[in-house]
C-alpha cells in the first residue's frame, strides 16, 4: 500500500514537472527553480517518462536568433553513458555543459564554467560524477596510464587518497564509489579555490554549486548538496576585497609580507651599519693606541739595552 502511495506521488510529481517545465520554458518568471528542473527532469528520465522538451525546429530557430539562455551549468564526465541533456530530460539551449574525463576541474574547465555562470548567468552549477567512472577507477587501482591521460589521472589521486584515508576498511567497488564522491567534492573545491568569479556569485547568493552522482544503471541521480566546507572555501579573499583593504589600510601596510620584509631589511641595515661603524672607528683607534703604547715602550727598551 505504501509502495503504491509512493508511486502515486512520484507520478504526480512527474506530471507536475511536465506543466512546470513547459511553463518555465515559455514564460517568465520561472515557476520552479533551476535545481528543481534538473531534479524533475531526471525523475522523468529515470521513470521512463521523458518529455524530450525543447528539441523542435522552433527551439533551434529561437535559440539561434535570440541566443542561449541555459538554466544550469553542468561539469560532468565525458563517459558516453552520461549525456547531460538526456539524463536531465532537457533540450537545446537548456544546459551549459562542460565534459571532461573524471569531471576534473582544470583551468580550461573552470574558464568554461565561468562563462556558464558568469556570462550566461545560470543560477546553478552541478558537478556530476557517475558510478563506474573509468578515470576514477584507474586512479584507485593505480593503473599505469601513459600519455596525456597520465596527467589527468594525477589530478584525481588526491581525492582517492582522501577517500582511502576516510574509509581504511573499504575495498573494490565500495572504495571506488567513495573515491567518485570525493572526486566530485575535490572538483567543487578546485573551482571555488581557483575562480574568484564563482566565489563571488556564491557569496552573493546568485549561484548554487551542487555535487551529484549519476547511477549509470538505474538512471537516478544522488544529490550530494553543497561542498561540506563551502562557507570557508568562499571566504578566500578576492582581488576586489584586497584592493578595498589596501585603500583602508594604505597600500604598503595592507601587504603584510612586504611590511615584514621591509622591517627585516631595516634591521639588517642597522646591524650592518653598526658593524661597519665598529670597523671604521674602534679598530683604527685600537691600532693608534697600540702604536702609541709601542712608542712609549721603545725608549725604555733602549734604556734597558744600554744598561
Ligand atoms: Zn567517468
């Protein structure tokens, strides 16, 4: 009975999502959030009730003439079993997708993400890992990968080490799953650390960065939510804040390293000056005193020899 009730609710939510999605596609403002659109789209896909929205000739013409206005940016793996538009039941112009093996976040990926969230103003960024990810599995197994792929796998290794440390008793598929999750969080962390633009958008509430894992067998997505350390990651000082700080404190003292270096140079200069002063004054005076002493001694020595 409870199963039927749950199924009924799921079907009702899917039916609602049809109306909501089309309402979102054709009118402003949106009735549901971007994240809800992704959730509902995935529910439709996984339940084998896809709407295949925005895939018509009209949509092609509309986006070609008016430009793209995607409602989400997604960083996901290049794996052919993880096509973002299909698994989120979306269409043309709906998702700004960045795909790379292992959903790693290097410079080029982050630059693309900045375009999605900064220029196209998508209010949500999803970093999407997936089950049975080959890149993460290779990193867990320590496979000897040659060529440029070697460098990419190296980017996943820290996430694997973190997963191993946090789950010392896990092996095989269980460990790989934890490494996939850890790798999603690592990519989010890399994005937030590297991109001042993304940090600012998160800080000002204009962007949500969400982790997720797609199950390639069931079609369902496990939503991980925000990075556990997001509040600290977005605290990293931005260039804008640095310049404000400099204006407030003066350009010189705002840079503490520069200030300490200057103090160090001044102390060294004073010490050196002191040493030079001693050499120039004390040693010649000492010599003069020695010479005078010798001169005083000389007559008495002469007297001694006479005697
Ligand atoms: Zn993968």
